[in-house]
C-alpha cells in the first residue's frame, strides 16, 4: 500500500508520541508499503522545532529523508481550490488556521492515489465529501 503521511503524524513522531510511533511502525512493517510526504510537510514539520535545538533539527531532517517526496503539481493546487470551494458550498469547513494546507495535502494524496494517514478528524470528513465532489465534476 502507498500512504501519504500528514504533518501531524510526523510532528507527533518527533515528539515521541507512542501512538504515532506505533502507527508508523505498523506501516513500515507492512509488506511493500511506501510512505510519502511533500515539501510542504517538510517545511511544516521543521518550522515547529525551536531555533536553538540544532541537534533535534538535524535529526528531524534525517528522519524526513526516510519518506519519499511527491511534488505538488499545479493541477493539485487547482483541484485543492475547487474541492475547498465545493466543501464550503456544502457547509463543510475545517477547523484551524491551516485549512488551505489541509485541502492541499488531501488533494495531493488523491492525485497520487495514496491513502492519507492523519490524526486530524477533519480529514475523514473530507474523505466522505470527496466522492460527492467527483460526482459533481462528472455531472
């Protein structure tokens, strides 16, 4: 299986969260699994590390190289905007300051046919709406 790992899972991993460790360990041990991120996840993760924690920063950079990176293509941006607008038209909103980024990560996973792994409940809300969005495009 191919998975897209959301920022919150990686940050939890770097914070030694047991749930995140178990979550990623299970995926790494799964036969023929591949774990993907994009550059935005790298930036989101590394920006959370305090400036004076240089060793932690270097270790985080090293850990992030364990994941394969996918590009955020122009079509992904366009589709993320369209999906966000569709969700808003249906009264579906995502909590937090990073709503646009969440839509971008979600559509990145869909674009590359990856299963999104996230500890954000809003992602499951998007999953349920995505099929309706696709139907609206084909109508």
